[in-house]
C-alpha cells in the first residue's frame, strides 16, 4: 500500500517519524512529505503531495487543521482511499469534504492502527 505521511519529521522522538518507520516495517511504501525536511534516515522526503509521482492509497496527516485546509486541492488530486487525522490533526471540515468525494476520513492514531492490525 502507498502511504503519504504529511508532516513527516526527521526527529526520532516525533510520532510522524515513528509512523514512517512503522509503516515501512509493516511493508508499506512510504512517501514522507514535508516542505523543509529533505531526508529521513537517507530516505527522500517530498516537499508536497503533488511531488509524489505514484498513486497514494492512504494519506496520514500530522499537521494542524489550518495547514491541512491549505492542501485540500492536493489531497483531492491524489484521491486516496482513506485519510487519517492523527491526534492534533483533526479537521472536521476537511473530513466532510473528503467523505463527500469518496475518501474515507478516519480520526485515529496511525501507530495504534498499525500495532492493532486495523490499518
């Protein structure tokens, strides 16, 4: 499964970093996204969702609602099957908008979903 981690961090203590690593460990193709981070442990980071050349199945958000509202068009262009709003990234308006376009919004922790087999 192709997963974009928006708000990915190169700092090992951040949940978005841990999500990148656990997604990889579970066999997913991970596309970290951050406008200022260039690499995470040698893996290239994409500056935007639009910079990812591959289709995306799941977008997991680690950014505040104000920031995710700014990338609505990019999310809709990628048309993932699901979008995960991690704790602190909840955005009810974006959830309603994406649901109306056939993208399943999920308010949950990606790490918990992965560790409990619900991803």
